[in-house]
C-alpha cells in the first residue's frame, strides 16, 4: 500500500489530535481497508477522513466506560 502524494498530512494529523496510539493504528488500518474495498493500491485523503470518522463514532458509542474499568 502506498500513500497518495496529494494527502494533506497536516489536516490528517489535526483531525487525529488527542488520539491514542491504538486509535492512530486503527485509523491507518481502516484507511487501508477503505482503499482495498475500492480496489486501489494507494491510500487517498478520503480514506483517512472516512477512517477517522469511523474511529470517532466508535469511540462515542463506547463512551467512558473503559475509563472506569481500566483508568
């Protein structure tokens, strides 16, 4: 998998502000899956924005329960 050279990395980094290492890894993995589903070998910015949205939605669904369990 390759990253498209047109990706605005600063925007992606800003959108992931506050993400844990696990969330960043999940975002990168999801971005790759979005590219694979469209039969591409390059990850484009849209893949990252979709992945970030998906990870944030999942985090909202889980809520703060994990903090009381592990935090």
